[in-house]
C-alpha cells in the first residue's frame, strides 16, 4: 500500500491537540511535525503534551521554517486563531512551503466579505504554489452554512433560512462554560462583553455570507448582535458552579441578514446551562418548506475535530486555490484508512 | 448580461414535464429543444403538452439528431427511464452531441456496481467529448445517499446508517398512489409484484452503494427485499379509493448492506395511506451519534424537479466525466437567475 498521508499540526492548543489525538488513532495518516510557540510545549514530545502514555517521536517546535524543511507532509492542520489577519502570515508560510492547508480559523471559512483583500492574496498564492486552502470546523464550516445550503437542494425557491443551535453548555468542557459567562452577574457579563473577554460565537457573519453566496443572494444588510446573557430563573447546578436566580446561565449570539428590506437569514447560537432539549435546527421557508432537526444536536468539540480531519482528503484531491466548504465535494466521514479517499 | 443557459428536455413525461414547467418560471435559463417519442406529443408545442395558456415556440420532436443539430444547448435534462441499459444509447447520443447530461435515471445515480461496464463507457465517452454526466433526483441522488453522507461529516467514526422515508401516499398524485398498490387485496398486490407491475422504490441499492463508496466501505452483502404490502387495520379514505380493513394501504421497500457480517446500512422507503407523521429520518451510529429528522418529509415530486434543476449549474461548472452527487460540490438551491451560478 501507498505511504501514509503525512500532515503537520500547526498549533497544539485544545482543538489542535484533539485533532492530533484523533489522527493518531486513524489509519493511513501520520503526523510528521508539530508547530507551537508555547514555551511550555516547545522541545517536548507531542505525546507528552497530549497526555499520552507513550512518546510519538514528534517534537514540538517553534521554528516553523525548520519543520517545513524537515517534515515531509502533504497538508497542514492549522488551529492557531479565529481571526484571519492574525494568521495570514502563517497561512502564507504554509502555502509557500507548498503544503495544502486545512484551518479552523473561523474567519477563513468564508473570508471574501470581511477580508476581501486577504482572501484574494491567499487564493492567488495558493494557485501560484499549486496547493489548496480551506477554512472549516463544525461552525462556521458546517452546521450553520454548509448543511443549511445542502438542505436547500430539494427547493425550487428559498425565501428565508433560520438556523438555531441550542446547546446545554453545562455538558461541555469547563473553558467553554466560562466562555459563555456561566455564573456571572449580568453586570459582570456586560463588562466582559465590553472588554471582549466574552465574544460570543465567532463566525456567524461568515456563515451568513456563505449561505448568501451559495444561493446567489445579494444581501443589503448583515448584522451580528452583541451576545445577550441568558439569566437563571431558578437555581441551576453546573460543573463550573451553582448558578443562582438572576445570574448568567450562558448566552445567545444572534446574527441576521436582510435582502430587499426583508430578513432572509437568521442564525441563533444559544449555549447555556439548564437547556433541556439540545438540538440543531434548520427551517427553510421556500418551495417546498424544509424543517430539519438534529435531535440532541452535534457535539461541538468532536464535531470540529471530525469535520477538520474529514476535510483532509477533499482538500488533497481539490484543484489549487482558496476554497470554502460549499465549493468542495460533499463533506463526509472518513472512517476507513485515509488513503482510500485519495484520488490518483 | 450573458445569454441565457440553454437546455434540451429529453423525455416530456410527468417528471420531465414538471421540470420543464419549473424551468420556464426560472430566470436566466431557457429550453431550446424537446425530445419525446410519444406520438401524442410529437409535433405539438411544448406549452400545449404542459397545459400552459400560451405557446412556447418549442416543438416536441422525436428526432433527437435533428434537435441536437438545431438547438444550441449546454445541457440535456434527461428523464426517460429508471434503468440504465434502456437509456444508455440516449445518454451516449447526448454526450456525442457534446452536451452535459443531468439525468433522473435512477440507475445512473451510482452506476458503478450494477452496471460497471456501462458506467465505465459513459465516463470514458464523457471525458473524450469534454462533458459532464450525472444521475440525480430526490431519491436516489439526495435523501437516502447524499444527505446521509453529508450528515457523517461531523463523525470521527461511523458504525451504521439507517435512513427512513415515511410518506403518506394519499397526499401524492394518483399514479403514485396506484404505484404503491393502494386499495389492492394482498393477493392482487403479490401478483403485481410477481408481474413487476409494482416495483417498489427504484434505486435503493444505488443509494447504498453511494453511501458505502463515500465512506470507503467494502460491503460484503447488499440486498433489496421485495416490496411488502402495508395492510389497513381500519377503513381509510384516500383520493384514489376507500381502503377497507385487510386491503393494501401502500408498501415498504427495504434494502440493507452488511460489512464483516454486521448490518451497516439500512434504507426504508415506506409509502402508504394513513401515515400520520411524515418524515425523513437519518440515524447515524458513530462517534458522535447523529439523529436527524426532516419533519413533514420532503415532497418527492417537487424535490426531484428541484434537485435536478439545481444540479444544472454544478454540472456545467464540473470537469468532464461521469460524476455522482457526492463528487460534485455541495448541492444547493438556485433561487436566483441561473447565470449567477456559472463560473467563468
């Protein structure tokens, strides 16, 4: 059989680490290099950082140039930041090293509106160096953009799309519970919003713009509202703390888009403790109407790891340039040896 | 603005007719030729056959060669039969006339297993003539194959997939109600099955094989069971007839696949009068589990028309060869002027 698919991990934080662990359990794919700037990680074996019982033989390096020179790899899994201007130089470096890039940078999932110029630069670079670049993840990248688009396929007409992601944050990891403001007073919550210590969900506008692009819609307004706190009416116990009535259970991030003065896209990201029914819901008003629900929702952490890994073969098979998830072939799982997905 | 996208309709039956009507209502696309062998239709204006108040100026012809010679068109919408061997020569003719082909032929939706040789011939022909060929429709083509695959994207592992399409046949057109055996005695139903006057749903094995291919699964068994009648327990009124207890309300078509001796794919097409809750359901057992439901289901007739029309720009933009829906970019609606979807 062919050599394994070789990848470099760029950023070994929570998401990068979970992706690395999942790749180590997969067949037909191996990690040949890890880049991270955290002094606590540099020089150590990736296995140690991931808390694995055995060493992997791959040492974390803060010298990306050296990693690219010494590690053969067809693609880079990039997970360092949500904001494209912060990661542009890193993406550029990967491209110039002639590696395909799969990034969880939220703003890269549909960069053409917020960062038109950077998107153009990345596309040109990628074409020049013959590699493919895509931003992905569970959301943005899948649940609130690619999947709603797929669900419009049986429609002759689409009037509006409403997506709601309803999550019980108390079931997620502690950092996520903190990120949604669990246990704060409403005043503390508002202060965190002002100081951008709570940002809400990153990527709602990217999802809106991907949907609009897929449907050929020219929007006349897109707007992301500041995250709103969800306040406890009764006491709720969470793994983080006991939330008393009047305190914050979590948040709602809402964004919408208008076309010809009418609201045509509405995205609702709701994550707080005490949610009894978790779900991901897509309501399409059109001909015909489509009302779909994923009962229990999709687990966000596993989802991001899986969507990212499952995108690897699609990116390797794609033609050069900057792509979004809607432009690649239908996304799907890669439960088997990764090599079976690579087109010769 | 550019010229309209021109298409030829090959087969003006129920589905072809509905597609033609929907295209006539769309912007940026026009029908430049219609092929049908029905003597009742040949020589008449398409508008007359479609029951439109006005003539369209397009005359139905049984001379496909002439239509290809005289009608400029970038694609053919082909809707003549469910079975690939019956339509192979027609598809070949379209390809040799250098037209892209979007066909509702069920067996073309994933032809590699049932008709390996024909699939190979079509792919080679399409590449040689520089056109793209795809088989599509609501099912096979979307609900029981493409959509389940899309829903595996957030999964690190997939153990099994179960798809159920639950339809109230009494809400569909009369020919469909007859097709599922409404009002027959169980004996009459079994005779219809034996004589192949009732076939159940065509394309379950194509859907199974598309799912397996998308997941890289090597199946060791695929099986389609003969359609089973669903018997009335109480009297049920339908637009076709009154169904007395003990008589047939409709049918179940079931197919499944095994891998390593275990059932891994199960497709259940259930259509009968008296269904109270219509839905399309996908249950993925994996990491994580995904349980998706389209409440109310997707209307099959509109769905097939829409999926077919919405595939036109994807096929025009694709590279030459035979494709299946899973290999094209994410399917989605085309609510706007069709020309906006065409890449230059």
